[in-house]
C-alpha cells in the first residue's frame, strides 16, 4: 500500500499526558497537512509543511501543539499536557505541490483517534 | 469563515439527483470536493480552479462561480455508494496555505 499511513490508529491517554502521532505521506509528495476532526464536523486545518518547512500554523493551535517534518519525509504531531477537549480524530494529508498551484488534490491517511480521559 | 454548505442533510432514492452547495465569505482560488464515509478518511472527488469551469467525474460534476464565491456539486442518478458526508474544501486568494473545509452535507441513498 503506497498511500498515506498514520500511527497509531487509536490512542487513549489520561489528561495531562503527552502524546505523539506519526504520519508517513506518499513518498513523492512534498506537501503535508495536519487536520483535526470532531464528530459531525469537517476537518479543521492545523498546520502545513512544504518539504521540511512549516509554512503555516493555525492560530487555533495552542502552544501545547507542535509538529515537525524532519528531512521532508514523515511528520510528527505532538500534543503536550493533553486536555479532554483534545479528543478528536487527527488526520494527515499529503499532496504533490506543483509550481504556481497553491492547492492540489490531497490524499488523506486513515487518521489517529485520540481519546483523553 | 468556514464555508457554509446546504443542505445539511439529504435522503435520496437510488437513481434520484441531488445538488450540494458550498458558499464562502472569502474570495476563492480553488474549491475541492471530498466524500467521507463513516469511520473513514475523506476521499478526493474533484478540484475546480477559478474561471467558472465545470468538471465531471462519472455521474458527479461540479461548478465554481468565483464571483459569487460559490460552488455546487451535482450528483445524478445516485447510487448506494454515494452515501456519505460531502465536504467542500476551499483555498482562498489571500496567499495563505490554510485550507478550510465546509460544514458538510450528509447524504443517504436508499434502495
């Protein structure tokens, strides 16, 4: 399977703990997005990487959230001191960015479902 | 600033048609349409760039009116497999990479 993969698929943690999620995009894709989705809502933009550079981060994202994409390949999303309001599905998507095109078709991974107790 | 979709939900019989609308308060550079089935990730359907073009994908087509900042998704002769939640995704002309999804439309096709 050469699609976007995410790990773990499910994570249950206690409030106050730190969690880290991993996303492996489609290998040739240079653009990577993280989204958060709660039940019945559309995906909410969290952050965007072009290669290894984090070019945009949502203002909704508190300082407890951090993301990296070392070497422009896989990416990690860390949430520190988790809160019950962080419970959601965390989706990663990748795309092949073409010069002159800000937005391209995004391929989504299966997501990581986080439950904070 | 989240694009508003209408209707919020629709129930169809197999073979019936449906139209889903997406309206933004911001000037749009492009509109994407995705379908998400319960418990699964969104799946890309099509992309429309500013210019008012209309695209088709089998029995699903879409239009984009950049002046009205609106897009519509047309589902013809619906099939059971069309059931799911449809989201429009929008990129604005402000130069941001931020990508915003609409409020979603739940579609259910009955046999």
